[in-house]
């Protein structure tokens, strides 16, 4: 069954339910989701908008006064490597991945006013880019397409 729709949408989610999915996926893949990795994941999942690494560090320091930047970046690298979160390079921030059990690459629509990020869950976009790359003899290794603009709420003045 294809879990991807053909419309961009923002994923309303239950952070606890998302973390439970990641715990389950980690167990199934034989991955070690350490307490610190899980805590970073929980912070990313609880954020309504993309979150920056130093904001995560500040949150961690509330509970772990000695938390250092390499600690956060190692946890983020693990979560990225296994597809549990996405990095939005253009704004240097992280969002949870609503499909942690699946490997996929999707484009994001990023609002320049409110910083919301909307994942476009349409596999056709990634497939089209990959096909064009192959036609040009290019082998893509990673793909994150980010489109900047204004979300519906910011355009209408609701935010």
C-alpha cells in the first residue's frame, strides 16, 4: 500500500506515538536508540516547527547541564542516517519524519515568514528527479528539495 498522497500537507502528529514508531523501527533494524538519542528525537518530535541544533542543545542543558554540541550532533547524525528525521539545509534545522519505518526522500515547502515546513509526500517528485539524473549520467546519493515561499496562513494574514 502506498502511504504517500499526492498533496503537500503538514503532518499533525502525536510526538509520543511518533517516538514509539521510531523505537519499534530501531528494534526491528537492530539499532541502538540510546537514552540521549531518544531524548533528542523527542525534542525534535515535540517541536511544532523545524528546530535548530543549538535550540536542542539549550533544551538538553536544562536536564543535562554538561551537554555539549558534539553530543547533539552525534545524536542528530544517527537519527538522520536512519531516516527518523530530516535536515532542512537552507534553514539549518531538523524536523521529524512522519514515516520512520520507510526509506524515502521528499521535498519540503518552507514558509519564510513563520518557518513552518510541509513535507510533500509524493514519491513521483523524487522519482522524476532521480530519472532526470540517470538520463544525464548522474548518480544521486542524496536528495532534499526545499522550496521557499509563504504558507496559506501567512498569505491570508492568519499568522
